[in-house]
C-alpha cells in the first residue's frame, strides 16, 4: 500500500528540486540577497522567492534584514540543520549510512581575514574563535573599514567566559594595514563593509550577514551581552563548517575548489 510507505526525509524532498538545490548550493558558499540569487541561477525573481519560502518553511534557510540597508535581506543556509538532516536521511535509508563527523587534521598554511566596519566586536571575535578552533594552525587576522579605538568589552568578556579565549591584548586594525597581505579567504561579517571598495586579489570572498551585537543596547553593556553570546555562537558554528575548506587541497588555487565572489 502507498499509504504504508515511509515518508521521504525533509532534506531529500527539498534538495531533489533542481532550483532549490541550486539555491542551497549558492547559499552554502555565502549569504546572498534575492537579486544575487536570481542572477546566479538565471530564474525569475518570483520563482526564486517561492522556492526560498519553501526552504525557509523547512527550516533549512533563514532570512535577516540587512543592518546596512533595511530594504535588503540576506538569506543564509543553516549548515548545522542541513548536516543533521543529511545524517537523518542517510540513516533512514540504512543505519550504516549515517555519516560520521569529519574533523580536518591539516589546515596549516591557510590564511583567513575577517572584516567588519568597526573591528571591535564581530571580526575580532571571529578571529579569536577560528584561531582557537584550529588550534592556532592557520593564519587568522581581522580588520575594519572604520575601526573603533578599542574592542567592545562584551567581545572580550564573551570569548573569555564562554570559550576561554583572551582578547584583552587585542588592538583594532584598519583595513589598509592588511591590504598587502595574502589571504585564501576574506570573510565580511557586516553588510556595510561588504559594500566598501577593496581588493583582495585571488582570495575567495564570502559574506556572513551578522548583526552588530553592540547595537542591541548601545548604552548598556549588560543588556547587550546576550546578543554578543548569540553572535559569537553563530560565528563559531560557521567557523566549524569553514575549517574543512581550509585544508591544503581546498585553499585558493586548487583546481578542486570553486571560487565565490561577493
């Protein structure tokens, strides 16, 4: 009986459509606006928006208003949810197919630059978290287009209390100070700096659209601390999925690595 068949797992239903798979593939590389997705997949905006709504309703894609231009929205693929759904799908077919978590063992030689406008919260937290997660085996830096005089105290506090990372001696850095350095990945963390004129040569550029946690309660460090914790957690999750891309066979210049531009 058809009614007795097991339901097709969620990820398989969503990813089996060619356009939804194309959208997921684009969003796996970088957060995107609708018009960028339309250009990338070559389909009408109403069709792209329809399939984005389905992916959002499935919990695989999220949307966030741009902190730079509120008329824009950025879409983000939840890799953690996708990973869990993939394991569930494989296990539903046969228990032996459930994938084991893979941890990169050799990321030496890769270089990553994180950028935000002030270099006082998001980018230094991302720098500290990636250096910590890679056990210091990769070169990591951060900078800002308009750096603040010092790190936000909550950026220092959350990394110390939650991750045991000491940022107390970290100084903010202006973008020109790192302009001549070679990076494999340049990751923008705020929508404003993404639009800032810059040239990173052959580096792979990626955008993570993250809100500035300092704006949650600008005059009250205690009130904004939970948002710093939330943003730090999201950055750490994204870093976890970035690490496998930083092995010697996947950094910039590899024939097997696809380059994505902002």
